[in-house]
C-alpha cells in the first residue's frame, strides 16, 4: 500500500476490523513511520435469478429467508437454524461458477435443506413451491417422504 505522505510502497498493518460491509485497516509506513487508514471492500458479482416467466432479478436473501420462515412457522425450529439454512443455500449458489441461477434450483436447494431440518416445514414449503393442486399430489409427496425413511 502506497503511503499517502511520502509515497513509499510498503507499509505494515497495525489494526484491522470490520466496519459495515468493509474492512478498516490502520497502517504504518515503513519509511516515514506515519500512520494512515485504508478501507477495503469485497468485490462481488451479483447473482441473477431466472424466474419461471424467464424474467430476471437480483438474488434477494430476504425473500428466501421469508419463505423458510413461513414454512417453519409454529414449528420448533430455532431462528439460528433457519438463518443457517439460508446461509448454506446462498453459499451453495455463490460457490457455483454460474452467475445466473433458476428459481427452480433455489427452491430445490431449500427443500433439500428443509427436509433435514424439519419434515413438516419441508412439506409446507414443497406444497407452496410445487403448487400442489389437490390432496392426491400432497399425499404422493408424503408417501415419497415416508419411502425415503
């Protein structure tokens, strides 16, 4: 890091801390010994969601979290667990090399993770996500769930 005082190209980090969505670093120039502050932010490429109607929008973790919360409503699933599931889904999507992901893929990931957390929440999410049209479709999903056990 170039010193803003003397222009020397080397400094040492005295202190680092997270501030909002950036990292604040206190530095000391190795030549003139003056201190200065730098801020770093992570550059990310936005994740785009391709919806059923082929429209595109930015990934919104809040929408995912709200869907998971609705599925887990009145269940004994701690909020930390629901947030961890949302974090895992987001991490899975960001770790993939694709910058565009279908809403179908997000829904499948959510169901896969919910199935391990709470089966009732899984069925609730699946019933909305897969748009169960009647009781037979709902029963077929329950039978699949029982078969897997």
